């Protein structure tokens, strides 16, 4: 069985600057990375950290049920939930 050598690394990303020349992204792993600014829509999303969306006790119970083989998946319920979500996104009403 022949194993090919690994592919060469990709060329660094270049982005044109206002002056027309291309700026090269830093390739040094030790160089500080700037974080891209979040869009206005992302800033408007509710914060997950302060919400009650995570129930650690429920997660632990589900994890234990999966380990014990007691967890049952209901595909009809999942499909119905997905269809309802799509209807909500499209602005339709449930029939």
C-alpha cells in the first residue's frame, strides 16, 4: 500500500489594502490573533450565559440514560419540531 506524502501547506491568505497592494496574514503561530468584530445581528442575540437554557441536572440524567441504554429517540417528535421551526422561520402557521 502506497501512502502519499502530506500536501504542502497552503499559501497565506492575502487581502487587498486600501492602497491597492495585498497584505499578507501573519503565519507565525505565536503572533497575536485579532478577533473579528461581531456583526450587529450577533450583538442583538440574547446572551446564553445569563439564560436558563442549560439544565445541568437534566443533561446528567440524559447522559446516564444513554450510558445505561435507556435513552429512546423519537424521530417523529424530532421531525415535528423541525417542521414547526421551519414554519416559524418562514412565517407560516401550523395547520
